[in-house]
């Protein structure tokens, strides 16, 4: 694949690939990259379209805001053209409602695949679904003007786009509850201090910082990074002794691979 191949460009999502680095860009700055079911399907498609050569995926939002969250049209009685409105979803069966939300969530799940590392480069507003999309990535670099907020509770809803698990893991239960229940803004200093952000940079340096981090992530051999990511992500649910076993098994696989020994 040649440098900067455009793989997908639809419904507010553009995917380009430059060798081992893919870039996913939200491309509707006029609406502050507000999200819709069509955008979520495009994000899911972007994940499925990644070539096997890709090791790092960088997520950007065009314009002044990363993503201002769910498009307000979702809250109108008619909703989006060709999509079930919230009222339609509520009137359907429990199984249908669950399946619809599960489909939406797929846009947020693939970023943590073990075979890739994902970086969200976040500026301006990252609200609700925008906050959850940033949380879907492994790492976050944020601009000094970033404003995270989880506003679902104030609308009578809950965060349901996979954001609750990483938020609690990053900042702890009490702070996560307070952030979600109050809907308040989390700014850059707090984001870095609490672990939401790996790095804070001036807005004009955000793209360069994301490129630098992507390059650093490519320095180590791919298989070692894949094994390390799987080891660390699994540590959340394992006990100490279970993690020791997992470390030994992973290292055994690496040593056999380096020695050229296959099972």
C-alpha cells in the first residue's frame, strides 16, 4: 500500500493509511464532529478495513472540537432519516433495543484490539459520545484547550458507548461517578493529573505530538508490543498470581519465537 492511501471517506469519517500508521479523522467540523448512527457505522467499517500492516491508529477530529457528542437531531421525535428514533427504540422489544445499542457500540470497541495501538488526539470539546470515543483509544494526547464532559446523565440517560469501563480504570470509581453524575468539564490539567491524558500540548502542536508518539510506538518489534498490550489489558481482571502465570506464558512465547521454535 502506498503512502497516504485513502481507504474510506464517508458519513463524516475518513480513513487514510501511511505504511504502519492509519489515521481516522472525523470530518464534520461545521457540526463540531457531532455523532450519529451513520458515523458509528463508518467508524466500525474503518476498523474492519484496516490493512494487516497497520500497527498504530491515530484518531483526529477536524476543526476546533474533537467531537461535541451525539448530534442533537437524535433527540427530536423524528430522529435521523432512515434510523430508528429514541422513541422507536424504546417501543421495540428488549432484544431489539439491546441489538441496536450493541451495533452502535461496535464503533467504539475495535480501538483496543491487541494487534494495534490507538491514539486519540483531542482538542476542544469532547462531550458525551465524543468523550467515550477518546476513552475507546489506548492513549490520549490532548490540547491545552480540551474540555471533556459526560453529559448523558443530565439527559436522563447513561454512558453506553463503552466509556464507563476505561473511565473507572483510569480515574477510579469515585471520580468517575462524580464526573458522570455532575456532567462537569474536565480540563487539561486534571486530565493529565488523573491519567485521562498521557500528554498535554499546545493546540498547534497536537498533530505533531501524535505523530511523534506513533513513531515511538513503532520502535519495538510488533509481536513484543502485541504481547505486552494483551498482558497489561488483562491485568485489570486478573489477580496477582494469575498475572504471574500470564507473564510467564507470554515470555515463553516470545523466547520461542526469537529462537525460531514453532509449536
